[in-house]
C-alpha cells in the first residue's frame, strides 16, 4: 500500500439526487482513493475543511465493470465511495452549499 497523504485521499465530491437528500443530516459523499482507510478519510476531511469534525465514516467498494471491445475484454477502474457524517457542532462543508 502506498503512503497516502491527506490531499490524495479525497478525489471528488459525489453530487447526485440521493447524496443531496442526506445533506440535511450532515452527511457528505465523496469518491476516495481505493486504498484509503476510514481513519485516513476522517483525517483528510478534518484537515481539508476548516471546522469540520467527523462523527463517522461509511465506505463502499465498487469493483470495475467488465467491458468488451471486439474480442478483447477488460475491466474499468475500481472505485471507493465514502459517506462522512459530521458532528452537530461542526461547520458545514462549503463545496456543497448552494446546490
């Protein structure tokens, strides 16, 4: 496993209808590095966003899909998604404001 820095852990936010509906509960969804652990995700969110205190982290692993082009078959890249729940007294994350 490579040594991941906190700025390498979070790849991008997930903006879907279901992820926007859980914002009221202070839950934010991110695509993260596939090798990142829950502790690394928690530290990355707290360092990248000022005033954010993480209560819990739930992760989901997605295996790559099998794709074909002619007779050649391969797989797309695997992904990992994390749902981060903030504590009640922490500040909101500004990326998701106004959506």
